[in-house]
């Protein structure tokens, strides 16, 4: 029987493993950490507060993965329309701002509406970059006042230097009627392209456990070397494993660094792939919930963080009653905005920013303050990406490594898109085995079973 090795216990890696298991093909998943899927694990901090590494998962409205997701708090997660806020010039705006213009300064609202009227009457123009596309969809006034500032923070690059092929999918595109209605009345927002689920008490770990209960999974196996000629993977703990087929959800820069004999042009190409890392500063406060939002984006340039996540008992989190945890996200990029300081350096500046925004008050008792680094957050769609990504992917195809997931495909994905993408990679392996066995090839429709 062919030996199939999957590197990475991410949602993509688990999607590959689940697909193979559903088709009675054996595979082993090797994960570098002592837990599976960092998006789905919970942990205790030093105050014994428990919360998820990432506090929600996002699913497509019509994705098949929803069949796996429990439907109630008792079952582990809460289907949730998150209450999002946008902090602009020291005040909060409802989500999304483009359909919540009511309440903004009158001169801004008038300029935005006038510009959108002119855009609706003009001819459609070709956009060369994200900024030009945003101008065509939202107008220059709104783009420069809101979107450009936030994009620059999150992606560490202005929209004029971001290419369009993938990222436009991440933006809601309301009709002019929806925008005008939100300028005149209180808007209910837009129907999201995604469903968002909050977690409850270690639930995501339990969710993944239900999906992969019959999968051979080995933790604490960090890959340090891959010999594609001998088809051997060597791990940091000294173990090694041979394979016939290799599926990887490792970030491309890390995967390429583990390969022997990589051509110089591929090494150069992978260095040009841009991504962000995040510093997450967590502040624990002894107080009842004060924020009406679950998450909030921050546009002002004099505020360090791009996003706050509020953890409290009322949104299904594990924070005890009368306590609130605020997570501040600060974005960096090895290519465009390198991080030179320790994450702990940002704790006091974040506290100062929270006080200036009146989110943290002098009377609030801070129970703990800590910071951590989250590697590989967002893919940056700069103009170097298409060509260099094609070079790297073509090379991996040549040496028969099947890549998948956000950091294998090098594309921002929802939770279930990553899971399905792992299944797609596994299907390629299955099809090869089917051809070799001379059996009839099954249809391309994804097959899954609820375990």
C-alpha cells in the first residue's frame, strides 16, 4: 500500500486526512506543535483564564463544512453574527461603514454620496491595482478616509501597491441604494458572505476531534529536512519517515527551506512572497463588559493596533463573569514592516492607546498584561506575488509535493475553504493511485462522511 504523509495538522492538513480516510486510504499527519490546528485550540494563560488562540472560525454561507459544526452552546460553538465596530477619529461607526454613513460628519456624507452618484453615471474603468478599484467602487473620499488607512495597517502596504486578482473577493460591494439608505436611516448592515462561529470552552479542539477521530496524527514532529529523491522526511526529534506521496500545508517559505537542492531562482522567488505576522497584546481587566462590540477595527494612524478582540462571558467566551479581556492586534511584515522589538515592548504603548480611546479607564484594575507573536497571519497580495508564486508552485509540482491551505496555496481562505483545499490536494493523490491501479476514476465531486 502507498505510504501517504501529510505535513501540518492545520484545517487543510486535516481536510486532506479526512478525505483519504473517507476513501479508505491510510495517511499519517505530522504536526510540529503538541496540539492540532492552531486555529482550533484553547489555552490557559497564567491567570487560568481560558480562551481560544483565535476566537472564531469563518465558514462560507453554502459551504459543506457547516454539517460538522454544532448548532448550540451545549454542543460547543455559537453561530454568531459578530458585532463589529470601526473606530475612526475617536468615535465608533457601525459595520460596515459604507452603509452606515448616518452619524458621520455631514460634509463627509455629502461628499461620499455626490462622488458615488458621479461614479454610477460614468463608464466602468479598468483598475490596475486595489486603490483604483476601491476608487471605482467606493469613491476616492471614502477610500482615502477609511479603507486606505486600514488596509495599510493590516497588510503593511498601501492599496496602490496591491494587485487585484484575489483580494477584491474580501470586500463587500453594496448597491448605491444600500449606501444611500444607510446615510439616511440606521442600517442593519449587509448580508455577509460568511458565517462566523464563536467558540465555547475548548470547543474547537473538540470539533476537530470529532472530525479526525480515526486519523493517525503525530504531534511534536517539526520538519527540518525533506529529501525528495529518497522520499524521506527528517524531524527535529531525530525521527524520520519515508513516503510515496507527500501533502504539505506548511507555509511555503518554511517548506522550501527544508528541501534539498532547491534552485537559486526558487529560493529567490519564495523570499519575495509577502505575508504578515502579528503581535497580540492581551490585557485582562476586572470589570463587567463595557464594549458593545466583539471586534473593532482602528483606522487612525496614531493608534498602534489595527484590531481589538473583546473576550467576555456574554459573547460565549470562557472569560469569568465580571472580567473582560482585550486582545490588541498589531501587524508586521518581514518584507515591508519588519518587527525589530520584543512583543512585550508593545504592552505599555497599547495600554496608552486604549486609555486615549477611552476603552481603558483609570479606575480599571488590570489583572494581567502579556504579549505573544502570531506568525503567518495574512497573505499580502503585492505585485511580486503572481509570478513568484507560480515559480514556487511549478517547482513543487515537479518534485511531486502536493501543497494546500492558506500558506500552501498562498491565498487568504475561510476555515472551510482551507479544509476543502486540503481535500482537493488529497484527491489528486487518490486519482493518481486510481490510475495506477487501473480502476475507474470517480467523479470530481467531493465525498465526505460525518464521523
